[in-house]
């Protein structure tokens, strides 16, 4: 393997600590060089050999750093990514790409001008459930898919004082969880004709969207995306109906919980989802249900692909245009909810 890619991470909040630093620090081909933070003790407690920059600007000025990762509050993505690109860095931005389509398109053009890689961390493409569905669809055993329903439901009845739940640009679960569900649907079925969205605030004292129920409009199938913060009873993760059979799965991917516990993604058992789904097929005029073993998830697959893109010219795993399409759906969903109608989308 050639010279490791030296990486700087902006900030050391939840996303940096959970989804980015553990992979950069353990994957071959990378060196976690620096993290910018106003709380250096927080960084050195976890990564004693990693330099701490006192500001993003000082991180960007480090000539050793090739790749900058930006897992900061959503309304800071545009400015920080633009500064990093201007400093000659490759850039990974956590989802959502930005707060607006306009900002996302500006970053895409800037990256082209600078000749630098720009990608968005849509890690849920490396969920065990998503990879299992991808294989299931490729096998064709469900036939032509006619109904797809995906949930990201949690039980968090009490609000918390954090930017994700604040009435700021990019706050709320439509910006937080919506990109995951939208991106997976587009990976499976391509661009929809339009979107019909019901976005709500349902918890007492909540300031930002904490519920959504969304229909993506396709000519030949129904696609339903749903998330809420007050689901004490478990909802299915996926409900899929095809002309030849159905697939139902419960349980979110295990990787986030493992990372939150401080486990590093370095052993052979990483990414195993023990909660398999079930396939129901018609056999000899009878409906037969059988367990369908999950594929292994691995968020590190994203960064392995980023390495290949930077060092060997391989395809970027999540293109800016793909993330721009998600932002178009995010904006159209907000408009749909406000105007109480379906919004057709010109991609």
C-alpha cells in the first residue's frame, strides 16, 4: 500500500467520535493526523498521539493533511467544506451535504475547479440491512418490487438541548435521518418523479421536526419512508412486497451501538447483524416463510473506497451529484409539507 493518507477531522462531537475517528485510526492506508477542537483533553483522552488544532483554520493550514472530514453541525458544512477545498484538501462531509441545494451545488463546482475529491458520508449504504436488501434484489427472488417501506423509528420522548433538536437551519430529523432513508431508496429505485411529505413536531417542547412520513412517487411502485421519536413499540426496519414474495426485517444496524460503546471495528465479527429478516415466497400454491441471513455491514467500506479514489483514481463512493439529489428531495419535502401537496422534482 502506498503512502498513508493523512487525515484531519473538524471537531470532536458525537459524529466525529463515533462514525469517523474509529475507522480512520484503524483502517490501513490512513493516518489520523489531527483533530480540531476547543477541548483538547477530550481528544487526547481517546487519541493521545493525535495532534489537536485549536481551530478549523489551523487544521486546514497543516500542509501534511490531505483529507479533511467535516462532521460538524449541518449549518456549518458549506463554509467549512469551502474553506478546506480552498486550502487544497480533499473533503468528506457528513450527511446532509449542506442545508440547501444552492450550497451543495456551489461546493460541487468548487471541488471541480480545485481538482479535489469531494464526497458525502452516506454510511447507511454499508448497513447490514441495506447490503442484504441489495443482494436480495439482485437475486430477483421477490420479483418486481411493488411496495417498499423503510423506517428509522426511535423512542426518545424527552427533548434534549443539542443542535440536532434546535430550531436552526438543518435541525430536526428530516435533515438528520431523512438523508439516510432517501439515499437508500434512490440507490434501489433511482430518482422519483416527486415527493409527498408530512413533517411534524409531535413531542411537547420540541423545537424541530421529530416526525416524518414521506411518499416517493414512482410510476410502477409505492415507496414509503417514515421516522418518529416516540415509537416505544418496535416498528419494522423494512417491509418489501414484490410480485413473487415479501421481505420483512426488524432491528437497526448494530454498528452505531457498538461504536458508541467504544468498540473498534477491527475484528472479524464486526458488522454482524444477528436479527435476520424473513422472506415469504409462494411455493406450490402455498406461502412459505424462511429466515434470510444478513450480509455483514461495514462502514469502513466507505473509507476503503475513498482511499482507492484518492490514491488509485477509482470511483468516488458517494458523488456530490448523488448528495445534491438528496438535498433536492429534502427541500422539496419541506415545500410539500408547507403547501400540503405533491411536489414534482426536476433532477
